[in-house]
C-alpha cells in the first residue's frame, strides 16, 4: 500500500475516533438536553450515528490536513531562505499645481 494512502486511512480513523469521543462527551454531559432527546426517541440511535458521521467527516478532514501540513519536504536541505533581494519602493510623485487653479477646481468654479 502506498505511504500516502496509509497516511490518509490512519488519520481518517484517528479523526473518526476523536469524533466518537466528542459525541460521547456531548451525550455524557447532556449538552442541550441531547441525552434525553436521544434516549426518549425511537430514532435516537439513527440521530447519534448521523451526528457521529458528520462530526467524523469534519474531524477526519482536519486531522488529515494537519498531517499533510506537517510532512517534511526533503528537497530543500541546502537552501534556507530566499535570495534576500531588496525590494525597491517607489517614491510618491509630486505634481505642482498653482493655488488659484486648485481652488477653482475644488469648489467647482471654472
């Protein structure tokens, strides 16, 4: 099995495990009276499964994203930065305007 596929499956499983713990804590601490709603409904188990799968998709995506961002890039061992070139900043250009012409245009008088 390729390393990337193994990495994906491993971290998706970790994400779904975290989601299971999250849903269990939601039910245990009875957030928003969720335990009562689930235990007193005939569709309670379906609601818990849907909650776990939807949270599992989110947590698995985040977990895999973190894993990919933490991968080491072995191509740049010798280079430790850019070329350190100086960026030229242009000076602001000044445009000379006579005072009487500027006042005429400012107040709409021609």
